[in-house]
C-alpha cells in the first residue's frame, strides 16, 4: 500500500514540526524534495541531520517516524 501524504506524512509533520505550522502544506514542502530520491532531498537530509542543522531542532525523529517520510519520497512524493 502506498504511503499517503495526507494520512501518513502530514500527521508527523504537524506533530513534530511545530516551528513550521504555517509551512504552506504540500506545495511548499515539495520544493525541498527530489521525488524518488530522499538522499538528494534537502527536506529529508535536514530531518536526518546530514544536510545542515537537524530538524526538528528538538532532536532527530525516530526511525519509525522517518521511515514513512522516506518511503513517501521514494514513491514520488505525491500529494495523495
């Protein structure tokens, strides 16, 4: 079953990305993503601490929280 932005990714961002509550949603986020390539996506690299200061600043998300985000990007980062 594909990862859903609305059901799988957005709830994580809303819960742990409190600094960006008004981040603009999918349209803004997708500008920081290389669809199909999480390891080239500035958004994902920041979340793993390999592309600048870690986000969220309170500490890296657990693997259980990062995995659906990574899979969503690998699947093409669709607005679904």
